[in-house]
């Protein structure tokens, strides 16, 4: 995106088709979320100029999404590695550039190698990967790409993770698919200092 101009219906302050929410127009709970997104020390990947900024235009949705995301990230027991593999696979299969650019560095940071990232990015074979990595990638490819999970893939994932955690992992994938729909509808642009990392279909 370096040097590129935004489309005419995209706001410069936000990078999407809505202006950034104004703190003074939000209720007290939404202001707390706003401050979280604005805090450079927070655990958000893109701050207010991302899906969080879009959702704040619907404060109740923003609060509920924050609660679900907090559970999936901090209370579900899903490892950071599995979570990032699930997110990257979802972003790859649905061609979500913004999510990919946010989460490829996050995946590397939690110890996923560039080689494994590239297996997802370039849709390479999972042959030879760790079994957990392979199961997550194949499950995500079938769920988000083929739109049908094979019985043997489901059985392997169910045996590996158990019922509750598998539901939570699928919910991570579903959450990022929903986020991707939001980003597409509001035509979110890469931040000006970011370059695309995902080869789109």
C-alpha cells in the first residue's frame, strides 16, 4: 500500500468506509473499548484502524465481540500456535489480505516457522508437518475452502482436541471469517506502511 491512494469512498482517518468513531459520542463501556484500541501497549494487532474500529459503530456488538474474543484468546485453552494456524488458514482460504498481513507476523512471533506459514500461504502439501499443525490446516482448508469437512478429518480433529475445544477452534475460524466479511463490506485498506503478503486468487 505504500504510496497508494485509498478508494474515493474510504475515509483517510480510518482506512475503511466509515469515519473513526468519536470517543465523546460513545457510552462509558464503549469508551473503555475505544481506549483499549488506542493504547499502543494493548494486545490488539491493528488498533482502532481495523475491525475493532468498524464494530465500535455498533457498541453492543463491539462489547459482545470483545467478550467472545477474550474467551477464545485467554480462557479456552487453545494454544497460541493452534490459534494462529487457524486464523492464517481461514485468511488464506477466504483471501483476506488485511487479516493475513496482521497475523503472519503474529504467527512467526509465537514460533510458527516461515516454512509452515508458506505451506498455508501457497497451499502446499502438509506432508511431513507435525500432526497437530497438519490437522488444523487441513480442517481449515476443508471448512473454509471446500465448505465441507471430510469425516476422517473431523474424526481426527475430534479425537485430538475433544468436543469443547474443537468447537472453540472452529469458532476461532468462524470469528475470523465473520471479521473478514466485515472488512470486505467496508473495504478496509492495508495501513499505508504495510505491503501485501498474501498472493490473492
